[in-house]
């Protein structure tokens, strides 16, 4: 009986330690989403270890440059467009990237200055957010 009590205690301690050390992601929407993104520079993590910077201006303009990650080999390296919040989604439409097709994303705040995004076509990634 004593072994069973000790085992239960160890499981409880492990659970409390795990639950305390792990932080749940906070899904952003509406004003919280605007506050997290508006006027900020968002650095999308790339599969090759670099970052792709996007500037979300407070006036609803977004611009980006793919020069640092070699995007110019595949498409126009710089573009701008518009961004807006639609309920729980951050949406954007570029002038030339993606042929001007609008995309929307759900955004989860992982930690201060760190977000996870999921595009409406299922593509996912993480990003660093800077003032």
C-alpha cells in the first residue's frame, strides 16, 4: 500500500511540475489581435533558419521584403498590401504576392513576442513579434 501511495504522489508532483512549467497558447482575436500586430514588425521563421520580416503598419498597410531569405529567385522580393482583423482572423492581401489572393490566419500567442499562426489553407508556422 505504501508503494502505491508513493507512486500516486510522484505522478501528482510530475503533473503539477509539467502543468506549471508549460504555458498554454492564447488564441488572439479582435482588439487583442490588433494590439499584438498593429504597428509591429513580425519575423516569420523560415524552414532554413532565417526570418522573413513583415511590417504591419497601424494604418492597415503591410509590407515585406524577402531579399534576406533569397525570395527574389522565386518571385518579386518586395511587396505591400493591406491587412485587417476579421473576428478571430488576421487577414492580408498583397498587391502581387500570391497573385493578390487574400489569406486569413488564426494567431496564438505562445509567449511575449512569440506567436504561432495557421493560414486558412492549413499552412502553419511561428514568428517573432517586435516593436
